[in-house]
C-alpha cells in the first residue's frame, strides 16, 4: 500500500459528550450482481450512473475510503457496511485487503465492525472461515419459503435461488458466523406473514430479522425521489395509490399498503407471543423503543435522516442508499474528505427535510413520533385534502401502530420491573 494525499477534514464542534458518527454503505462492485431479482432497486444504476460492465473499487479508492471514514469519526466504534449489487463477487482477496487497511488506520481504543449484505449464493467454507475470523455480521437476503422467495429472487438465467440461500444459512451456522435475515416484503409474500416470519426464524434460523417494504414508483429507473411530477401523484386510498391498477403510481411488485399493515400486525402478534426477548425484529423493536420515548432504531422511523450515506465503487458519495441518483451526488472522496461531505450543510439539509417536508396531515397524526413519515423516498401520494408528501404506506402503518398500543402497558410494566435497564442498540428486546 502507498500513502495517499488525503484531502483534509474539519470536524464540526460538538457539545461535550457528543461524538462524530455517521454510517456509509459501500458499493465496491457497484450494481454488479449474479442475480436478477425482479424488484431490485439497484441493478439499473449501471446505466443511470454509466458504470463499466464489471465495476470494481480500485485499491487506491478503497484505501482512501477506509482512511477517511475512520478519520471522520470520533466514536469508539466505526461500522463498515459492504453491499451491492453483490459484494462477494469481488472475492476474498478484496476483503483481506479491507481488514488489513482497517487495522492500519484504526485509532487507538477504537473498535472496527464489519457487516456484509449478501444473497449468499457465492459463499463457501473459505468465506465462512474468513467471516468468522474477522467477526463479520452477515445479512442474508431471503423472502420466506421457497414458493415465495423464488418468485422474484432468481439468477441471471431465471433459475430459483432458495436452495442456495438455505445452504448458505447452514454454512454460516456451522462456522458460528452471526447472520440476520433481510426480507423484502413485496406484493406476494406480504399475503403470508406467518409463513414468512416463521420460516425466517424457525427454519432459516435467523435471530434478527429486517423487514423491508418493497415500494418503487414506476419511474424509479430514471426519476429521482422528490423529483416526481407532484401533480400526477394520486390521493391516498385511490386505486392509483395501490399496485395492480394500470395507472398505479408504483410497480406491480410493490407491497399493497393495506397488506403491509396486516403483515406487520400478524408478525407482531407472533413475535410478542413467542419470540419477545429472543428474536430481534427491527420494526417491532423500534416501535417498542419509540413508544417508550426512546430514539428510533431505524432511519426510516427516526425524526431525521442523512447519517446513512453511500460510496460507490469509483468514490462517488450520495446522500442515501435509495438516493443514488445524479441529483443527490454529494461529491467524491478523491477530491473531498468523507467528513466534510457527511457533515456538510447540503447533507444536513437533506437529513432535516425528512421532518420539515411533512404535510400537516402527518403533523396532526397521533402516530407521528412512531413514524415521522417513514422513508421520504416512499412519499408518493397526496393527503386526503390533496397535499403532496404523504407516505405510500401510510394506511398500513396507521393500522400497525394502532394495533400494538394494546400491548404497550404490559411492555412498560416489564421495563419498570427491569428498573429502567435498556438494551444496547440492536440487542434483543426488553424482557
């Protein structure tokens, strides 16, 4: 490795006790992937961003990223998240360089953590041994039982992938590699909440489950979020605000808002009855935390966003994983230090807009502090009085947040019994 002329960083001043922290997803292979999932929100970036046929993060850019990312943070932990596309396409040698560089630039008393989001199809024993040795947390993509998973998650040749995902889960368990299940809840598997949840926890063996609602406007391949024609956005509750209608605002595979609410309610009931304190379900956990007055554990339900950025294979930095469009390019780490971009005024404005752009309809909602308008990229519909900026999932979210209130008194009682002990972020639920 060679020393690089790194652009300087000026960290903003903070009140006593506060630390400089932000998070970035790294796309070391750009949008390159060995699968061809129907609903993928990232495959089209190859054309949109004019990526080469086989993008790969060069060694000098990798070193710039790791050095600057560590320099720009003063907390005792720095988390690197490797995503794609499919990052394992780059092979183990790339990730051996990663851990070597992290060891080189790590600050004293600082802990480096890595997580890897993967479809699992390229993992083998050598990969598993490496991941275990270097304490990687693995996110394994799985959409439930075979009949549901294989509907959209297929190879480039259209072949099913479910068996390979199951094999990857068994391999990770055999080597003692911690993994969670990332499930994209789409129009089809949303109709089978218990089949999906019980498969992920009881058969796949995930102790942590991330539930991601599949919501994509029909124009997502070439129109950036918030750059839609607002006059064409439908009013909530109309056929155009649901998948399946010829003039729907969303793709046919997007989850139906009502089905999303029913899905979450069913998962909550099963989780609360059988897995409370044993399995971490992200949307259930953050709903509990926020109901108790704690901060949101997910950016989508937090009051602000902007601390979850993206760096592409060529060093380009974008405001968010779902905002990788030219309009939201912040800069490039070869020219501007990571910290100067992460703490910049434009990025702050992007983050505060999550709250500041909410319509009055949301501000008056009794569930505002559990939702905060969910992810801004899903604000695809208009309020009943015609104002833009309402979240497409709003009807289902309202049902879910109302549903869980019946259990909150008992949860609060358990918290009091535990004498105010709260788990660390990402730990199992309060018992």
